[in-house]
C-alpha cells in the first residue's frame, strides 16, 4: 500500500517559544465554563514543566505470544515550576488551606507588592483547590503562537525547601497535581485540562 505524506513546509509561526506566566484562579465546579479572577504568581526560574502520563494494563491470552489489547488504568497530570517572587501574598496562595470556619493561615497586609505584611500558619488540615493557568509569552516582536494551558482543578502536591543562601535568589519549587473535575464530566466537557492557541 502506497503511503501518502503530508506537506513538509516549516512554519515558524507554529512554534511555541518563550517562558510561561503562572496564574491561579478560584476553583469552581465545571470550571471549563467559569471565568475566574486570576492571581499572577510573578517571575519564575527554570521554566514550567507539564507532565502528562498514563498507565495501561496489557491483556494477554494463551493463544498469542504478544499482548492483544491494552486498558487504561491510570492518568496523571502534574505541573512543576520554581517561583522567585516569594512575597507573603504568593506564599499565602501557594501554601494555604481552606474550608475551615477560622483559617489557621492568616495574612496581614496581603497586597501582592506589599513589603510590610505578616504571615502565620500551621495545622493546615484541608486542601485548597485552584484553577491553574499557564500562559506562554513569546519574545517581543515575534509572531509565534500564544498558548494557554488551563487546568480546572489543581492543588499543590509538593514544595521544595526555601533556601536562604548567598549569592542566590530565594525561590520555591512547586508541583501542582491536576485532578479530574467530575462536574466537568457531568457537563460533557474535558475533565482535566485544555490547551488553547491564539
């Protein structure tokens, strides 16, 4: 059977370049239809990583040497980045819990650029869910795509140590885990995330 090959022209406008900006929005059921107010987490170091992995169970039968089918059994989506702007407002959004009548994490001041805030916390017993958004930023003057990764329901699953050392900037490595938004499935929408180009 003869193969049909598509066009091999290279179009630089279709290459995604540049770093990404990280935003957090409030999680709402069926987030695919929500327009949350976004909080910008500031400068990053080392880029952002999106990991999409699936596990599959192969099915074998006695009559054949090789597997004959595979069944998906696990799907995992994680996002990793290193945030450099460790103002207390960012730490509050990254590390806080929610859902308690009186939160054990208290932020005084609270403005993004505030240099006179205070933050107290401990005994965080509940999970804060976010709508997590990554938006690529092309170099100035470029015509490359802008790409948006939008995760409906995510939480901070791991953080690094905050190092205070000379002569390096203090940063925090964060891993978000994106969850299946069951309410999105009920609305017949993509349940974990979407990618949009413009």
